[in-house]
C-alpha cells in the first residue's frame, strides 16, 4: 500500500510512519474502475481526496444545452479536485470518468488534516496546490473578463512566440481556443479574419504566422 | 495585541497561548495606512498575510487600456488575498488601497503554518477559506465560459427572484453586470433590449419586471 501511495506526487516525501498510521486507521483505500465507468458524478459531494495511481481519467460537464464538454485529463500521480475537498460547497462541478482502466487512491479528509498537522512539508505542498489553483483561476478570469477578443488573441499569440520565430503552431482547435477565451467560436473566427485583413497575421490550419509583430504587440 | 488579532474572524477561536508564541517570535505586526495610500501594489510579491483590523480598503487593477477597475472591498475582520499567499506565483494581480484610514494586521507565512500545525480548527478554517475561493472562481469561470449572454442574464435574473415576486431590484449597474458576465456593456444592453422586445422582461432603471417567467426559464 505504501508503495502505491508514494506514486502520488504530493505524498512521495512523507514519512512512511505517518502513512502507516493513516492506513491502520483505515483512512486510505484503493479502488479500481473499468474504462468508461464513472469515478465521480457531477453534483455529488466530494468528501475524500481521489488520486490517480494508474491509468488516465478525465473530467467533463454537461452544459446548458445538454452537451457534454470535456474539461481536463488526470494522469498517474495526480490529485482529482483537490481544491474542492475542503470547500463549504464541496459538490463537484464536473463528472470524472475513467479513460482507461484506473486504479484510484482514496483518502479521508481526516487523513489529509492529520498529515498536514504532522508534516510541515506536506502542509506547505497542499496549501501551494490549492493556492496555485486560486491564482490560475483568478488570472484566467481577469483575462476573460477585461479584454476584448482581439486583445485576448494577441496576448495569447504573443505568449506562444518562441525563440523569436515568426510562426506559431497552436495545438488547440479554434473551438478549444474560443472556449478558453470564453467567447463564441464565430466571434473568434471573425477576429482572426480581421487580423489577417489588417496584415498582422496569416493563419493556415494550426499555424499562425506573425507578419507585423509591432502591430500585434500594440493590440495587447 | 491579542485583542487586535482576535478582531480578524479566522483567528477569533485560536488559543491565546498559540498567538502569544507567534507574537514573541515577532511574526505578527500591526501597521496603519492613511486614507488613499497603497497598502499593497499590483505585481508585488505577497509574502505575509494582511488582514483588516479597522477601516475599509479596496482592490483595484489597471486593465489593458490603462483604466483602473475596482474589484473588491475588504472590511473589518477580513483577510486580504489569502488565496495567493502560498502560491508558487505569489505576485498580486491587484493593488490594495486604503478607502479610509486603516489598521492592518500582518502575519508571516511561517506564523500561518505554525498555527495550522497546532490548531486543527484553524487549519480547517484556512483550508476552507482557500477552497471556497477555488469553488467560487471555478463556478464563475464555467458560468462565463459556457453560456450565451442571454442565458447568463436569464440565469442571473432567475437566481435573484425572491418569494415568487415578479420584479427584481438589481444593485449593480449594467456596466457592473457586464463585467460580472465577462461581456461588453453594449452587448449586454442589446440582450436586455432583445428580452424586452420578446416580451419576456421589462426593465426600468435597476428594476427588472419578469413578464413571461416560463420563457425566461427556457433561456437558462
């Protein structure tokens, strides 16, 4: 069991004796899930911390139109929804589904609290993990809220420029980018066309060539 | 000093002996700021936890166009930027400015860690505080990302309906609402007009009268 727990990054440096104590108190367990099965359901209360030991799972949510939207992947060693565990409103905004056969580590909330109180390193790591989510979400929200689509696209392209090359390869589809920017896909497509008409970029498939870097920087 | 610390809600239940220990280690201090002065600067590193003992302060940020946008108020007893303190990227996305003369409690990061390790109640409260920010931001982000403006407005109005009344009084201006929804003000105004033309709502100043509740619910 100790070996399995240590596969999860955040537990890798904890003293075995602390983990053994939690195992003896039956606060840590392992469950397996078959490919395609639900690990956690949207709107269910999240009372124990889930972490992936083996396999891959993903979170998805049902949007207003009833369409399923894939949100995130969770790989070996990653925690699931760690930011929600201690929240007053601990209902999951997403479902978590096994993409392959999965082995999942499940720890009681009390186990996490005990580990925090007995290992300053773990406390700091867990605090950092949740706080990183706060800063990530805050930045994303400010990005989405306070910029025009043109300015968002310009900021995004500039952030992807590498080694002063004048072309950028973007992995996401225009639909993915529109979701990331929090805008409608047709609106984003229109802005891309506008930038092309203004001679600032040229776009073909997933390759964006920067023609006028100065003008692009001015849009940020 | 103990009395001042206890004014901050999250510290009110902690044993005096634990607080005295931190005071003796010189990890807790109090500073005063005059009305209008900067308490914290946008982009500065946030290494100690700030909390309001007396007075009111507010956070604001400079947007891409150089315009100042007011984000939040902090009142007596509230923590400032508690979600950022333990983040890897602990630079403040906002400035914090004294709205009145302010008395501010400042605690080293190490004081917070020590209090967490010696008081399970405090650990749980602090975890809950950061986690509540994660759930609040996640919900807001999902709300902004996955809904049309019409659907956002409908959800917002429905959430404000009280006691089955058919009118709603909204404190925020259309500009505030547009910021909250992460959309441009003219776009939101257009959607409000659309709903009026469709005979779903009637809007005058800050009062929104629901004319066709069934149609409004269908927009969510």
